[in-house]
C-alpha cells in the first residue's frame, strides 16, 4: 500500500509577484499606456466613463435607473483561500457603493494554476467570494475561468443607482470637508505578512477591514450635502485624493494628524515593511504633493500605501459632516474620521499638513 501523502498546497502569496490592489499598474505607467488609445464618441447615456478615472462606469437606463458596472480582480494578498476570496469580492463590490449604487449581481473572474493549487483550494477561494456576495444580497450569476500561472480572482460587479444620485470622484467643491471611512495600512500589513512579521491580531484586523462592505455608499449619495465619493484603493490615499482634486479643479488639504491608521502600521512602516507599489505611487504623483516638513519617511509610505478594499472618501458640505459620520457609525464604521478639506486653487494639488 502506498502511504505517500500528496504535497500540501503552497502558500497563495508565494505564487504571485504582488498581492491585492498593490498589483495595480503604477499610475504613471498606466497614463502612458492609455495615452495612445483611441477615444470613441461618448453616447449621452454614458453618464460616467473613463474621463476622470472614476470607480465605475454608469449607463442611464431611464429617468429612474442607471446601471453601475465595474470589474476588479487581483492576486492573493493572504494565504488563506477563503479569506482571499472574501477580500477580492468585497473590494470589487466597493466600486458600486462608491458610485452611490446598490449592487444587483456579479460575475466571477477566475484564473488559477489548477495543477499547483488543486480543486479543493480553488473551491475555497470561490466559496469566500460567494459568502460576501450573499452578505451583499446578490448572486454570482456566471463568470469566466482560465488556467493561469498566478492565482487571480475577482468580480464584475453590477448595480443600480438613480441618475440624479450618481456620485463621482470629480464633484468636490471648495469648502467641502473630507471624511474617510476606514483606517489606512492594509498594504503595510500585507508586506509584513509576506515576511512573516504580522501577528495573529494584525492578521485578524487586516481581514476584518478588507471584508467590511462599504454599505454606507447609497445612503451617503442620497444626502444633499454630499458632493463626491470615491474609494481608496491601489493608488493610496494620496493618489485618490489627487484624483478628487483634479476632478474638482481644487486643492485638497489633508490634516495628517487626523488620518486614522490601523494599529501598529506606523511601527511596521518604520521597520521598512512597505510594498513596492508605495514607491511606484510616489514616483507617479509625488511632484503634485506638498508635504509638511514634519512628515517622516514612514508617513509618506502610509500616504501612498495601496489599500485593498479601502474606505470611502467623502467630500461634503460642512453642515453635512455630522450626518455623514452618523451614517458611517450606524453601519459599523466607528473609526470614520474627518481628515481634511477642499480649497479653491488655480491648479489641482494635494497638500498634507501636520495638524492645523
């Protein structure tokens, strides 16, 4: 009788060169790639396209409904297959919420090294994604699979929104306050995990924040005082705040002392546990950021840290701040914080101050 046991499946993170939203093509490289692409005529039904690098496309169906369509997928950010599936699905659905929409269904995007991982591990990844979709109240109605060298999982997520309640990353106004729904530091946690430097409590916090659905989006979009929403993902807080500044033609000012951070991430950043994507992000847009002299190297790493399934960044009128924070709190986002404001400016820019 042959008692030889099959070799255990390898760590998921060992099979990919990057993980989570840190896999994104660097913003500067992406701009070069897109510069040469042809621009098709934009039909009037396309309410949101690629013009401002928004979170999803939006197509007007009728006077009461618009379709929100987005896709997001990446390589493993954690080794547990079920957690990987949950994180990837939560991240993909977030774009629908960021546009003010309610998700209605999803399609799965699956690329797996089948001979390396085996069907049981792959099944656990898909089960994690299905669990999040059930939580969001939507079915996975289909999808596409390929046998690939690196594991890839994500979703095409579809939702509905009233055409008058579509939230863009380009609607902020001078005088608006900025509120961030989740703390920063997921990329730094992931870098620590890959080097076996993240403890069990840090891993739990990482999974908890990346699997928390950004459900406040539709309620926030319905508030008259909310002018712009985006979610903070692979380009870091600085990159997505800059997109907001460019879209509005304003200056975004972040008060760094008020930006919420995951426990222990500053210390990990000070130890050099940062992702390569953080440096690529800074290389792409650092010349558009004014930093306070007091900010340390670790602070810059946190500013540019790629967030996987990050929080909603909301620009709202000052009188709406309390209601925005109340909505976040009522849906389990107790750490949501006011982190800055928007100012009129001759040219878009991000300014980071050390408390003012």
